[in-house]
C-alpha cells in the first residue's frame, strides 16, 4: 500500500460510502422501504408536480429540434463533442425523436385523437411515468459518478468475480448494477449498465445480458403491483417467488440466443480481454482494494465530477425520454384500443389450463400485455376472483422485466446494442421460463 497516500484512501472510501447510501441503502418511509435517490426524486416530483408535464414536453421538443438541426447541418455541434454525440443519430432515431415531440405536444395540449392523449395512454406517460423519469434521472445522473469513478466497482467487482462469472458469465462489477436495480429501480440499473458499456467496462454481450436480465423491478414497485391485485399481505412469499423465478431466468437467458449470440467485443469493436484475475501473492481483498485506490487516485476535479453528472442528466433526459414517449405510447395504444394482446395471449390458454390455473382465459389476456407496460397485467387482472391467479399474474409481470413504457424504452434509447426484436424474443423467453416456476410455487402457497 506504500504508493498510496491517505488522501487516496479517503477518495475511495468517502464517495463510495455516499454512493452506497444514496443508491443501495434501503430506508424506511410511510409507504415501506425505498432508497435515498428515490426519496429525493419523490420530493422533486411533489415540488414540481404542476410543471413537470410542460418541462418534459419541452425537453422532448427541444431534443427533436436540435436533432433535426444536427441532421441538416452536421457541423453545428462539431466544437462540442458531447452534444455532437447526443444529437447526431441515424434516421430511425431522428424520426423517433420527431414522433415523440409530436406525441408530447398532442398529449400536453390534448389535441388530435383521444387514443393519443387519453388517460390510459398519453397522459399515463407524460403526466406520470415521465415525471418519475425526470426526477430519477436528475439525481441518478448527478450522483452516478460516486458509484462509477471512485473505485467501488473495481473493489466489489474483484470480490464478486468468482460468483458472477461461473453463474451468469458476467464480470463481478455487474453485481452493483443488479443491487441498485433490486433495491432502487430498474431504470437506475439500465443507466449504470449503459454508462459502463460506453466507458469500455462491458462487452456488447455483457451489457445486453445485464440490461435485460439484471435490471430487476425494485422492491418498492413490486409492492405497488401487489397492492393493485389486493395481495399486499403476501409480500414475503411473493418476493421470494420473484427471486427464485428471476434467478432461474438469469441462469438460462445468457446461455441461449439471442443473448448468447451477442459478440464479446467492446463498444469500439475491440476483442474482449480477460480481466479480473488476481496476481500472485495477492488476496482477492487486497487486490480489489488496490484496484479501487488506483481508480480513486485519478479523480482530482470537483468541476469534472459535476460536469460529468450534468452530462449524464442531459444524456438521460434527451436520449431516453423521447424513446419512452414514442415506443411506450405506440405500445399502450395497441394494448388499449386493439385486441392484439388478447389474440397473442390465446395460445397460452391450453398451457394455463394444463397448469391448473383458474380463470385461464382471463389470465391469458394479461400474459403478453406486460410488454407494453408492466402495470397493465395487474390492472387488467385485478378483477379476477381467484387469488392464486392474481398472484401468478402479478409475479409474472414483475419477472418479465422488458416493458416498453420504461425498461424496454430505456434499453432502446441507451447505447446498449439491443434491437426491438431482441426485446420481443427476450420478453417471450422470460415468460416461458418463469411462468411454470411461478405457477408451481403458487400451487404450493395456495
């Protein structure tokens, strides 16, 4: 430890403790447990409740306008690499941002068809979900460097390698992403994963696996889903069921297509290099601590910390919100105004009957609708009389993970190399893997 000074130890320990407290430490509230980041986000939402729809509409419209300008005059942002990267996108994403801006204006001013601005479609996104994303992104983006830049990921990553590699074929540092999602919010896990992929810590395969497998729904949101199906008193067996089913999916999904076929190359297309090995004469603990100190030692600028945090916030607001608005709204309109999800659920009726699930037909309508929004199955299934069926619907909606109004939209809006069709296949596979496990446990409980 001789090359390191006391300040290096403090630069690792203090920011890491603050980061762990903000992102990972559960604290009690009147509505159960949450994390400080979510608490701060809730305060901002309450403070700006009447303005947030207008703010998000303006952010989405400004993003679309600047993207169009960058498309017409590519040299506009040449002197600012961050904005150049943010607004220079291909035609598909440029069109997505323009569509999102049109949707946002229609919803905010309630013009056009009610299918777009209705309470269960556009208003659900602009007046509810995007409020949450604004506030979460504000604090998660600002304080994300505490987890990423001061050695915590190096320290934990070294310690967790022997667990994450053999079980999930992932680096040890991914355990932080999973933990932040589990206690905090799936969106935080996706953001953390995307940032680490961009900085060259994950390969394309690793980033996609972590983003689609470990961005688990938070404890807080699980409680909301459970309350919607009137089973709040069953939280413990419910969450144990989710963990067992989610663990099984996490073991299987990285080993089968499409995740297994993702290239093990980094964002710059360089081949994967083997890392996280322990040098001779070092213990896991000592090597992890040295790696953390080496990382922390490089952080010398408070200005740089806040600059990076500010860029994170803009990246999330302008890069992600339009995608959530565009894809989320299209998915919600399809779910609300067409029978497509009922038709898609029909093949599951024989499977549900085989597994002796009561009200199989009603339950089948909820199975794939979660792809639009994870709350929809609970809303639609809340009227089913059988508790066991409501339990299965709620647990399945949480373990499916890929829903377009939030995590799915975030993944598409991020730099993580995953396509829309990848997400469709992953969603269906997760459903087929977790449904039998959840049903079996439900039959044991009830």
